[in-house]
């Protein structure tokens, strides 16, 4: 086996990872910068973190974003798991091509198109039925569920495709009803994929700026919308602090999830 | 599968998400098409109704005629496709050796290296683009380091130029390139490369005759996953590009939010959709072919 990496590959890897991580590290470093001019170093300070915690606008927006993200992730996981099962286990049925199209497209669709088209839908629905009366939590959540469920579907479906069907078949042969097979056998087996899907949907919802900007109404501002309105004119020190908190929290979460999943894989007999 | 009750829940499992996608994914495109055929008016909502007072169909192709005859819009479409294409190529040039290096590492290292590729993807996209504003600034880290090294005597303008947009695009979409590439390179059997070299192939021949054909599915998937969303990107050109940066996502956003011309914004979206529909269909064909391959 040729396990040595050539110097070329090694330098590209080093460059690539530096490229991925230098911006994140620099934001964290500058978040401790005392100077109001966010780009000039003025000594170490944690004052921007203090100002951030006293900023009600930021806290309200963060709370709204979290509420939307939890609701989105939960519904997207339910709908996405159903679709993953349908696509991986139901074989061919009428309308399958259209369905796979509606699952693949949201993954790559430019956000401006999704956002604009959903807003126009909500405006038309309002004209026809008087619903949604105001745009905000509900419209943003519906929009987020729609693109997040596509990601959940892909994760659940690929897990099901890689999975051995013999347990499900055995249960069926022993006279288990199909719906019980799903709840007693399939769902416990795909639970890790559903958790990954939930977390991904949660993150995607928490991150989304463009689609939320389109489908939100006056007064409802998610955290990315608030950040965007602050940074559109340049770098600001309190956003550096906020970004650092988010970077650290997410990194801790991802590394913890990684460690847990590694331990679980080790404790399982490898096949 | 089962009869009776079994059929009912199966029907339910298909129907509920299907209906959701029809209403909230497909129907909006029909509406966007409808509004792109209307005239803008100052009213609520700001476009003329599809059917006028005399019950006649009121459609106009004026928006499309305008877009297709206006040089600036054509240039913007062209420029968006070109910039997305160049960014895709840059992602491939950087991502391929990275994916190759990761796939060739020991299993422990490989897991860690993959985690480090995926980690930025979980951190807010907006904040990662924002991080570059601090780096590329005239008084930012990069200019300071270059001046300190004596490479330049005065700051060079990087932020608010197309170079900054390219950096932002490559940075944001690189994981989408590396992951599919890694997936196909990981399956590559090293014995094949050894065999090729034993039979007298130069490393270059071995690469083009063995590695590249096997990596091609990953290359195609990665390129499509980068190119399609990059074409309509809004945040990156807005935050990193100059005011005159010509990216269609940004034009659409402004047309809608600044000029409040909903019909024109819809027409801009329809033409953008037509530009990316071929790559989207390719991606879908390609992925269902991959799935069929995985199933057998």
C-alpha cells in the first residue's frame, strides 16, 4: 500500500484547512478587541460580550430563531422520514419521478428563487383565503420545513438504502403487520439518521437569511436577519462577539456528536 | 406489503409529504410564472390581476421582452454563470487534491479530516461570509500581514471586488465539492493504481486512466452542487462584492425589495430558473442513477 502522502497533497491539505479555519479564528480573536473600530487592535477586552448580553434586540431575535428552528426540525424530520421510507421501500409508484424531483431541487435551488416564490404563494393565499393574516413565525417555519425536509429525506433514504432489509423481512414473515414493522424495527434502526436529520434541519433553519427575509413580515426579525442588517455596512465588534459564541457552541456540539457517534460505532459489532 | 390497513398508512405516508411539496414547492413556481406575466401597479399587491374587470386574460410578455433586450440584465446573467463556473472550477482544483489526500489517510486521520471539512458547514453561512469582511478589509488581517512582510507598502483593495466574491464562493461551497469527491475516491481500490504502475504507467497516466474515470461521478456531483446555488447567490456578492458587482441573485433581491417591482423580479427568477434547470435535471438523473447503482 502506498500510504505516504506526496508533498503536493500535503501542502494542498494544509492550505485548504488554513483557508477553512483562518477566518473563523480571526473572528474569535477580534471579538476580544477593545477598539470600537473592529479592524484596529486596541487591547484585550470582553466588553462586547457584555454589551451583547444586554442587547434585548439580539436576544429576542435569537429566541425567535430558536423557536422556528425547533419547530422546523421536528416537522421536517417527520415528513422527511416518511418520504425517505417511501422512496427507499415502496418501489415504483405513480408520481415517483415528480416526487424525487421535488426532493432534489430544493437542495440546490438558489435561495432567492425559493424565497420569492414562497412569498408570492403566501400573498396569493392571503388574497384567496385571508390566510396567513400576518407574515412571521408561521410563514418562515413553513418555508424552512419545505427545504429542510429535503435534506432529512436524503439522509434517511441513504441510511435505508445501505441497511440490510432482513430484519424487516423476518418480522414480516413472522406475521408482524407492516405498520408495526415500521415502528418496532425500521424506526429504531434509522434513529441515528433521524437525529442527524433533525440536527441538520435545525441548523439550516437557524442559518437561513435569504428565504426568511422574503417570507417574513414587518416586525418579525430572525437572528440572521438582524445580523445582516448590522453587518451590511461593515464589520462591527458586537457581531464579532456573537459570531464567536456561535462558532464555539456549534463546534462543541459537532465535536461532541462526532465523539458520541464514534463510541456508538465502536460498541456495535462491526459487520 | 399488507392489505387493508397496511395500504391506508402507506397511502398516508406518500400523500402527506407529497401534498406539502405540491403546495409549498411546486405551486409557488406556477404563481411566480403567473406574476411574471403581469404589469406592476402601485397597489396591494403590486401587480395587475391575471383576469381583468372584463373577464379577459390579462397577460403581458413585457417583462421578458425588457429583460432580454436590456444589455445590463443580459450581462448580469452571463456574469453570474461565468462567476459560478469559475468558482466551481476553483473548488474542484482545491477540493480534488484535498479529497484525495483525505481518502488516502489512515482511518483515524480520515475521520478527523472529514470532521474538519464538515464543521464549517454547520456554522452559520452568514457569519462565515462576514468573517471574510474582517480579513479582506483594507485594514484587515491579510493587508496587515502583507504590509508587515513588506510585500506591499499600502493596502490593496480586495474587499468589494470580484476577487472577494470568488474567495467567498469557494470558501462557502468547498465542502459541497469535497464530500462527493471523497465518497467516490474512497471507493477507489489502491491495488488498481499499483497494478497500473507495475504495468509501467507513469503516475500521470495512472491518474488519467484509473483515478479520474473512477472519480468522475464525484466530480460531476460536486460541480453541480457548487455551480447551481452559486449562480443565484445573494449574500456573498452583497457583503463581499462592490456595489457594481453583477450577480443576478442580488439584482433579483434589489428589484423586489428596493424597486418593489414584483412582476419584473418574478421574470428575473423565471429566466434564472431556465438557466439552471438543465444542471438540476442532470443532477437528479445522476443521483437516481447512483441510487439504482447502490441498490443492486
